[in-house]
């Protein structure tokens, strides 16, 4: 695979060095590699076997991503993004670790699912596939331009049971409390887990960025939680490594909503790391250890943080 | 967004047109039909429509399946995908023509087509309506954002 040399600001390097349990050289090595090309097979339009056979006939090499049900690394062949199969919506390009968000949400056909920050739709299209046309996926985003891309992707994948809404996710829960069986909050973040996809992320980052964005993330997480039915489940995910955007946000939710509980997360096939229990004088909620971190150097792809939250039955918001 | 549900009269007209043009006997009968701008017909489940009616700032609902205008009914790629098994005749394409189709370039309608609309199919996948011109070629109605870019 192609190698480029990446340089990070002193501030960013200092932050990364403070993370426990990480080897900076391996992380830098991972940041320097382009993300692998990976797809999810869209079972709303075809079966996995049929799709694999069509792609192989066209010369593509496919290797299963171990921690997903429908994900494959793809190489060889002509540019798959410009192929008939992509244009027809049989495959969807998505990062291998990003696929975990919908996988971990325990979506069942018939569920009402809210994806609060949905554009451009990687996870909403995945959720729709897991719903198998039963139940409803509400895909929301605040950005007009990104909602256009979301609508195009939902169309291409062939989602019939979808509602796309365009609003600030922070007020969703107040307006529609206890409505959804599943909620995904794939929050906007500083993107430090996907620097290899976009090096400008590293240039733009400062501690202040993470501080500012963590307030928005908390607003979204609380709103998503309030929109959840008692007994419902929620995934909070970011593609960043900063504890202010991850552990601190989830910990704050647990303080603010006593019916919010964390469930253990377990993923086969990729190394996961323990979350941070404290950061710069802050001590997080003891249950925070139930969340997981995935680093680019372990996945060979993106870095992510995942938390799984359940709303206890009988509690009040 | 104001949701405009197709009333039974409009539904009947669309179903009639789908049957006359494509031989489709069941045009999304288990789904709700919604009409949006430029005669676009979207299909969705009644459950979805019900939920949409209580949500604010709805941008779109369900799947765009067809366009219904005075001069006829065209099926989107997804509309034809859903109805593929019911279509009375399709234009079977080889790989080269299928790629041309997805570039929105006209394709020779080798098989006899009965009307001015034809749905193309490649490897069993239906790829939306093409309008058959006087020159005997089918002009695919593939939206710009779905097209395979030209070299
Ligand atoms: C990480 S991206 C989501 C990616 C998406 N889940 C996917 O998998 O394709 C974060 C999204 O949050 C949206 N966003 C930012 N602020 C928001 C807000 N207040 N309410 C809703 N969405 C917001 C952004 O427009 C952006 O599309």
C-alpha cells in the first residue's frame, strides 16, 4: 500500500502522547496509510452470494471484514465506484469500522429507528438494510447540502420505509420524547480517527475544537436519549480519539439522566481498547469502562469510539 | 413539507398506466403513494406515512418509484427494480450496452418494443425506463447523479 509521510502539529502530538496505551509510531504509521477500500453489500437489492459472484466475474478481489456481516475489502478490477453495480446501488462504499455503528445497535425488523446525525447516510442505509423493509428509519441532519447527499444515497440503496428530516438534532428529543426503539447518535466530531482520509483534519485541530464540539455532542446525545422509548437502545459513536468528545460526553449523560445505563460492548475480529477512566483531573462515571475505543493502528482503517446506552424501563427523563 | 397522498382516483390512473405500458398488475398496492413535484410518485409503507405525519421538517418520505405525466409513466431505477418480475417485456442488454445505458447514452432497441417506453435489464437487474425514439433507439432516463461518468 502507498505510504506518505504525515506531519502533525506539536499540540496534536502532545495530545496523542498523553493517551495511555498507545504507541505513537504505530499510530503515525496508520495515519500515513490511505484507508482501505471497503464496501457493504446492499441486501435490499441483492443477496451477498449473487453480489460476490457478479463482482468476482468483473475481476474484483473481495475479502470479508471479520467484524461485519456484509462488509468486504475490495481490490483489483476497474474503479468500482464508477461501475454499474455501484450506480445501481448493489454496493455501498463505507469504512470498515464505521460499519460497526449499525451492527452494534441491535436493530430488529419492525423497529422505529432514529439516526440523529445521518448525512450522508452510510449508517442510515445500513440500518435500513437491517430493518428489511419493516419498521421505519428516520434519518435526520441539520445541513441542507448534506441532506441532499443523504436523500440520494437512501434512494440508490432502495429504502422504502424512510423519513428524512432536516432539523437541529438537539431539539428532536424534546419534540418527540420516547418515540424510538433504537437511536444512533453518530456525532459531528474532530475526526482524529480518520486523519488518513483527510490530513487537513490534523491541521485544523486544537484543544479548543474538541472542547467546543463536546458541548454540541452532549446536546445531541441527551436529545437522542430523550427520543428513546423505555427499554430502547442507543449507540453513541464518533470517529475521534479525544476523551472530551467521548468518555466525558457519555459520562455527563449518565449524570444527567438516571435511567441511562451503559451496556458492555464486545467486538470479535478487531482489537478494542479500554476507554479512559480519567482525563486531566476529570474522573468519568465508573461504568464508562463498558465503552470501547478502536484505534487506526489496530483496525488498519478508521479510529472510533462506541458507547451503547439503554433506557431503563420505568425511569423518568 | 406538505404530504400529498395520491387519492384513489389518481391511484387508479397510475395503476392503469402502469398496466397499459408495462403490463404491471400490482403497482405498489401494499404501499402508500405520495405525489411530489414534477409528477414524481413516491412509495412508502403506511406505518412510515403515519409516523411522518407527526414529525416536523420532513424533507422526503419513502422511495421515488415513478414519474407520472400527461404523456406517460416512467419508472425510476428503484421503481423498476421493485416491479422487475412483473414487467411484460424488458430490453435485455449486454454488458457494453448496460454501461452505455447507465451513462444515459441511447441504446439500440434490438428487441421489438410495443410502445414508446421500455425498461432495460442487465443480469436480471432492471435499470429504469428509456424513451424509444423514432430512430428506434431507447433514451435512458438515468438522472445525472446516477450516471457512470464518461471517460
Ligand atoms: C459524523 S457525521 C455523520 C455521518 C453519518 N452518520 C454517516 O454515517 O454517513 C456528523 C453529521 O452531523 C451533522 N450535524 C452537525 N450538527 C448537527 C445538529 N445540531 N443536528 C443534527 N445534525 C448535526 C453534520 O451535518 C454531519 O452530517
